[in-house]
C-alpha cells in the first residue's frame, strides 16, 4: 500500500512543470523498476509508461539529456519485462497443451488395449 502511494505521487510529479522535479521522478521510477519484483512492475506498467512517455515528450534534451536517457532506458526495461511475462505465459500454454495431448494419447492407447 505504501509503494502504491509512492507510485501515484511519482506519476503525478512527472507532469510537473519544473524539469528537476521530473528528473527526480524519473530516477525514482527507474530505481523502483530495477529493484521491485517483475510482477509488481508489470502490474503498474501502464502508469509508469504513461508518465515516462510524457517526460520524453515534454522535456528538451538540451535541458536534461541524462533524464531523457534514463527515461528511455526505464521504458525499455519495462517493455522487456512485459515481453518476458508474455513469453512465460506463452511457454506455459504450449507446455499445458503438450501435456494435455500426451494425456489424450495415453488415454486412447488404454482404450484400444481394452
């Protein structure tokens, strides 16, 4: 619950006018993305991506190139995390289908033996 409040606050501060507030928010989001469990990040990916994309759109690289780079790298990390989730789910579906096919085949073999 505490981290959800932090995430909400960081989301809102990414829309702040001052560049240094946005820079702090991007750094904090980057730390959360790198330190928190992947599932936690994936559940909040929409908020993070929305806020970070706004920072990229709104900030001029001349003002803070490091913030723009950090936001870009954090977006990549979140998208990669989502890709890993999709890959794991796809692998689980394929594995379950293979197991079910094997069970069906064994059942047909037993029925033939009767």
